[in-house]
């Protein structure tokens, strides 16, 4: 196992660590990550305008423009129409524009990372998350000491979880873990171990559940169905995820008592209570058009969930259904879980499609009980991986890095 240090990569990682620092973001503004990343975007623009790799830069931006910018633009247009139909106020308009701006800026950051660092872009994110988490623990160490640290290692669920838990970092690192495992490169071993250790310390249970399901799918598709070489087996999984999203929303809206019992069984009763608070805002039928992108985030601060004020619904599947309606929800989830894999793996082998499928299996599980689509770090990681797989294809599953060899 070799640990290679590349100055350009490490500088990028430092920028990522600073950009995704929760403490710095809390002390500044919600735009903080993009203010930091504006340096990368500036370098991207300078390289394009100066004529350096101009064709490659335009090529990267074009890929991401169709992959992420246009879909978000379509969501914004539909949201404005819904706001007019539902006679909602300006606060919903402002939230829609603000949320879409964040989403589009995240796509631009992904394009910039891939343009500057090529196939090393996932490494830049991984190193950045590791540095960010180490600094976070060091800053918190004075409150718990060595004894508290050891206690948390022994029992991470019942000791100092609030100190160690960084939701967005856990979810993003698990995406990278899946990616590195499929690359089968011994040089990635230390990154894999780092991801596992940090995920254990954070101990986000839904993240482990998503990883476990991704592992089961991998075992089924690449071992039990190994002789079935056609990509159909992966699309069966992806289409299943698409229909499962509808089944999940139907369970919540039509059988709320059953959903509550299941939530109690899995120790997430608060998720059921939050879902119940929105039952009067939507209906599970074809005629339901939706409330518009950003509606749930506007309403949540006004919700009283068992006497507690909650900032997020922690259920992206339900949130997306409420906001985009029965048909709009279907179009979005079909695009994410079926169309995107087809686009980015069209000219590649099953190895690329397998990786994308496992990433989306993991993503789907986390969507059920969390708001990962709102985490910039998660979306940045997911679309960076999409871009790298789309642009470099099967080359990234070889040991030699394109970035280092160029």
C-alpha cells in the first residue's frame, strides 16, 4: 500500500476541508461553502478564458449542464407555476430561487473539481472530508478528553455521539467508500480504512443500512448473477428503486399507523411524527400537482413536532413528493434512478453501471429517513462521482490515474 502525496491534490483537499467546515459555516453564512469554492471556480474561468484546455473545459461544463443544470432549471419553472396556482407568497418564491441557486452552484463546483483534478476529484473530496473531520474532533477534544474518546470508541451510540456526529460527512464518505471498493486499487486501501473508521465514529445507522443493502445488491448482481453479462440486471434494481419510492410515500400517506409501528420498531418514531405533520398538505393520487420546490423547508420552522421545533423533515422521498406532486415526483426520480445511469454509462461496461447502481442504492436508503439532497457535501460528492464515471468511464477502474499520467 502506497500513500502518494500530490501538492495540487492536497491544496484542493485543504480548500474542501475549509469549505465544508460546519463550525465556520455556522459562524458565517449559508453561502460560505460557495464563497470558498469561488476560488476554484475563478481558476476554472481563468483557464477557460486563457485558452488552456479550453475544449476540455467546455466539454466538462457541457456534460454537467445537461446532467444537472437543465433538470434544476425545469424544477424551478414548474415550481413558479405551482406557486402561482396555489397563490403562495413571496417567501416561497424566494426559497425556491435560493434552493435552486444552491443546487446549481453545487453542480458548477462538481464541474470545476473534475475539470481541475480530473479523475483525482474524488480523492480531493475524500482527503478534504478526512482533514475536516480530524480538525472537528481536535476542536472538541477539550470537552471529552482521552477518556471520553475511548468511551465513544467502545460504545459510539450511547456516549458522545453529538460530538462525533457529522451527518453530511458520513453520507459523503460512504459514497466514496463504495467507489473506492469497486476500483480495486491497493493504493486506495488507506482511504477505505479512513472512511470506515470515521463512519464508525459518526455512527449514522441509516448510512450503515444503505451500505449493507448496496453490498447485498453487489453480491446478487456480480456473484449470483455473474454469468448474466447484460446490463439488464442493474436496470431491474434501478427501476425497483423508482417504484419503491412510490410505495414508500403510499405507505406513509395511506397507512400512517403502520408506518408509525415500523418507525417505533426501528427506533425512529420522530420520523413518523414529522411525516404525520404534513398529512394535510398533500394527497397520494394522480391529481396532486405539488406545492413547489422549497415548500417543506419554509413550513418546517412553523411545525410543532411533539413539542419540539424541527428544522428539516428528514425524509427526502416524502419531501420531494409533497413539493413536486405525483407526476413531477415520478419524473424526477425516474431521471435520477434510471435516466442518469443510462446517460453516464452509455459507452461503458457493466463495471461503471454497477458502481452507479450501488451509489444510487445507497442514496435511496438514506433518502428514506434523512435530507441528504439538502447536504451540499453529499450532492457534491455524488455528482462528482457521476461526472468522473461519465467522462472517464472504465478507465477509472484501472489502477493508473489519468490525472497523474497526463
